[in-house]
C-alpha cells in the first residue's frame, strides 16, 4: 500500500495539518461500517488469493488497480490510480468497491444507452477517469482486472446491488451548492494534501496526493466530474481517514468547486462546447460549458486534450 505507508512521511513536511497528525487512528477502513446501514460484505483477504494461474491473474489485476500507470501504461493518460477513488484497492464499502460492482453487471447504462458487460464498464474507466484509451475487449489488462474483481466478490450473490456498492446516498443540500463557499471548504479541509492549486503532491517521484483537477486528473467525461458523484464520494471518504466529517452542504459546495476547474477534454467532444454540453452534460450536476472566472469550461483554448497516453506505451498494447 504505497499511499498509506508514504503518507506519514509526506505529512511530516506539511504544517497545516493539526489534528490529522494522529494519522494511523483514522485509516479509511475504520469507517467502512458507517458506509451503509446494513452490514457490508467483507471481501476475502489477500492471503486467500490462490497459487497458480488464476491467482496470478488476480495478483496482476490488483497490481494494475494500484499502479495502472506502471502496469497498463498504454491505456493511461494521467497521474491517477484506480485505487485513488476506489479506496483500499477496491475493497472499501461506500467507495464504489469492485466486489459490489462485479455482481451488478451486466447492467443497462444511460451513459451509453445499452446493456454493459463488466468488461465494457472497465473500458469506460480508462477512457474517462484515467483520461486514457479503452483497452480492447479481451485485452490482458481487462482480463486481469476482471479476475481481481471476481476474486473480491467471492461469496456474493450475482445480480444484486449489495449494501456498500457505489457511494452512500447523500441528502440534497439545504441551499444551492456554491462555488465560493466550496473554495473556502477546499482551503480549510483539502488543500493541505491535494495542494492549493489542486494538482496534488509528489514525494520522491511518487504521487502521494492525487490531482483533483488540471491536465493530469480525470477528464470531463468521468463519473467524478458529476457534482453529485463527487459530493457523495467526498462526504463518505474525504478528508482521507475522516470520512463523514463534512456536513452534506460542505460536501456539495466543495464538489461544486472541484468540478468547476479546468480538466482534460471530454473524449466525446464534438468540436463545439455548447453542442457537447447539450449531448452529454445537460444536467445541473455538470459544469461543462458553464462560465467560471470569465472562461468557458471545456473551451479548447483553455482545456487540456483528452486521451494523453504516452506515445511509447501506446505502441506497445498490453503493456
Ligand atoms: C477520478 C476517480 C476515479 C478513478 C481514477 C477511477 N474511477 Fe472507477 N469510478 C469512479 C466513479 C465516480 C464511479 C461511479 C460512476 C458513476 O456512477 O457513473 C466509478 C465507477 C466504477 C465502476 C462501476 C462501479 C459500480 O458499482 O457500478 C468500476 C467497475 C470502476 N469504476 C472501475 C475502475 C477502474 C478499474 C479504474 C482504473 C482503471 C477506475 N475505476 C478509476 C471514479 C474513479
Ligand atoms: C490527509 C490528506 C487528504 C486530505 C485532507 C484530503 N484528501 Fe482527498 N485524497 C487523499 C489521498 C491520499 C487520496 C487517494 C487515496 C488512495 O489512493 O488510497 C485522495 C483521493 C481523493 C479524490 C479521488 C482522486 C482524485 O484525485 O480525484 C478526491 C476527489 C478527493 N480526494 C477529494 C478531496 C476533497 C474535496 C478533500 C477536502 C474535503 C480532500 N480530498 C481532502 C488525501 C487527502
């Protein structure tokens, strides 16, 4: 667990943390039980991964999940890891765990208007959350991720949304989510780790705190680009290790602030911002196409490109 072990080191150099310094008492797992009223499923431990070919696939899937930039470089176009948003490497209830997802597909998705297999769902993560390229169906990367998720779901009935799937529902805010209030919440509760500029922080060449916006974060088509998803994720899981500590209003406000920043283009961009908004973002949870500080979000003039996989890696599919 790269992040967990490197966090205290990075913390020592961060002054503004105060009460967070007792870090180990606040590991996310301590909050898993709060993620849902009903007891959530507990996935099998690492030690239960079997020897042999299947176990090798599961281990590879977990490696990709933790370090996609290293083990699936041809498909990754930013500095994020799957495990940055699916905490505890896809195990944590209330942080869209892979076991909860695995048993819930095939499922119809309005995002693309057809019934999606689990593999297709994984493809979307690379295209949007990772600002990369979808691995082709049957690609070893998808097979390994599928094997890992299958392993985590062992013992759960198929075709049911189990307690702990997705993010816990969040009550609607009392007042309309507000960018300026969100900026204040961000400064008080997030900037120490994710940086005042939202670009995250690295130590020894490793990303310790992932970027929330900018060219190396998720793109405009990603699930986290929806204010509702981001508010739910943030309320349940952030500040890291202190999930549930923000009020719902604070979570909606800060999600609005985060999802009003510059980030890579939606890969479905039609060439026209207003048209792209009308086709894919026509709802109050997306700021795409709206004007913030005089700039139109998604305007190619101020928007980094989509799908920025490294060229060398792109020519070596499967890597
Ligand atoms: C920037 C944060 C982020 C990153 C990085 C990310 N995801 Fe996700 N993922 C989400 C969000 C948010 C959702 C829920 C989206 C929705 O409901 O539309 C989601 C949903 C999913 C689902 C479906 C969950 C369900 O219960 O239906 C799967 C499977 C998944 N992600 C896998 C991955 C994999 C594999 C990677 C890495 C290749 C990845 N994700 C990277 C944020 C992220
Ligand atoms: C104590 C440090 C810390 C604080 C404070 C913190 N985060 Fe995070 N955050 C992290 C880490 C570390 C991860 C990645 C977790 C992992 O990989 O296990 C993360 C992941 C995320 C992600 C998903 C990954 C991405 O880059 O998009 C979002 C969104 C997020 N944080 C938002 C927030 C918001 C909003 C706040 C303030 C309310 C906040 N965080 C406060 C450390 C922190």
